[in-house]
C-alpha cells in the first residue's frame, strides 16, 4: 500500500465516482465527523458521484439517499441499491437475493452464532434489515475482537450462508452477490457506465471490502485497515495517514486539489 499522496494526478483526472464503505471509513468511533461530511459535499459539488457501499441496513440506506449528498447507496453488502433518478428515489435489487422463505434459515444461523460464541448478539440495526443477518462483535460492548468474528463467520459459512466480516459486524445472507458484483451490475445496467475500473476510486477499511480492493486499481484504505491486513490476500493500492473519517477527508482533499 502506497501513501495516498502518491496517487498520480493523471489518474485522478479520470475519476468520475468515489465509492466508500461507511463504518470506520467515513466515520470515526461511530460518528460521521464534520471533516468527512464536508468532504462528501465537496466531492458532490465538484461533480464527482459519491456512492456509499455498505453492510448497513435498508432503513439506514433510505435515510442516506434522502439526506446525504450521494448519487446512490449500495446496502446490505450488495442486496440492493437505492438511487436518485430526477426527483424520484428508485430501488434496484440484485436478482439473486433470496426470498422471504430464507428467514427460517437466517434464524437458524442466528441461533447457532449466539449459542456458539459467548457474548455475541444481534446488531441493534437488525430491525431495519431486509435481506441479511448482522451479528455484532465490535459495535457495542462487550467488544469480542477479530478471533470471535472469525469464529462467527465460520459458523455462518458452515450453514451454507455467505458471510463477511466488517469492522463491527459479521453479516450473513443467502444469495450469490457481494459489494463488488452489485456495484458492477448497477453501474452497467442502471447508470450505463462502461469500463468503470479507471473511473472509480474505492475507499474501505475491513475484510468485507476486499473484493473491491482487488477489482479497482485505484483503491484506498484508511489507516485503520492495518489490524485487518493479515486477513487480506488483496490489499488496497493506497492508504491514508489518518484513520476513519479524517483519513477519508485527507484523501478527498488531495483528490480535489489535484
């Protein structure tokens, strides 16, 4: 990973979109800071389309597309996209999302995780989710650490679910999609964007961002990626010197000044 300030200005000039994770990428200790929120507006005002790509639930994403300066938001690790089309908010759902009958399977996964990992619990935002299960290991106390997160993920996978570790949750779902596959599908099918790899810079901070780090040649992590680096086979190309929202603001300022 190179420092973000080594990103060449010639590559910056071709950027059309900034894609970013939310938790611990544009937030700091759970808060969207002034610096990060101003960075979102600065990018928007310069005509760069900001698209959060998150594991957060549909309820959060509905608020984000209405109230943040964003072009779209990919939610629940790629299950859907909420996006603006003129004055209307539209929904694009991944074709492989499992139907309502999967709820019993997710309930079984939940019980296995809670029974198998002491201290684990369902995330507080679960009530706002449509398609996945979020097990909290590091958002609210007690903080369980990465070893517990890996064990939770193993339980989910053993029961046939897709599962990814973020900086705060283990997300589990049934369906053949992730952040990257939905991003590609939405860009081509809805925005009619081709050859997107050089038009996008992606910002992330944790293992569930790895498909994006691998795919996009211009990818950047905030500095708090470092504790997760041993878990990643594909590291981002660049890294900020600061953590969380301050790191995102640092990179946005560099991109805009360049």
